[in-house]
């Protein structure tokens, strides 16, 4: 608790009245709404707000343009991917069509006649003895 400072009631009331007068004087000393300095501050404030709104609109326009470009790029990529898949499918179809069917077996080579095989047999018998 603060120490007693020795003021009496009269002194406290006069101090409070002076404080109220100071507050009223401060309030009344404000410039009127039609004062040139007030009008100048309001004009500056409006100019700042307009510039801010313009910058916001420009950012939004840039953002929309970037989003549109990104969407166009994605569409182009999707089209390119579809074309690659189509080309791969066509290549696979072409490879399948050139390949013989799974049931196809190559024709066996004709066997040599017995007369052609005989000299080899004779050579084998003669060289072994």
C-alpha cells in the first residue's frame, strides 16, 4: 500500500479538476475535419490505399496468368504422354504382328541322305584304326 503523501481532500479535488481540464483541452485542440492538414493526411491515406489495391490486383493477375500457364503446360504434357503411349502401343502391336504365332514351330531341317552320311562314317572308322 502506498505511503500517505499528506494531501488533503481539497488538493486532490483540484488536481483531478486540472487533469480533466487538460484532457478536454487536448481533445478540443484537435484540428477540425475541414482543416487542410487533416484533408492532406486523408488524401495521402487514400493514395496509399489505392496503390495497395492496384498492387494487389496486379499480383492476382500475375498469379492467374501463372496458373493458366501451368494448366496449359500440364495439358501439353498430358497430350505428349498420350502420344507416347499411343506410339508405344502401335510399336508393340507392330512387333506382335511381325512375330510368328506362339503355335508356330520352325520346319525341321531335312536329314541328310544315307549316301552323304556314309563317307563320314567310313572316315571315322578308318581314322580310328
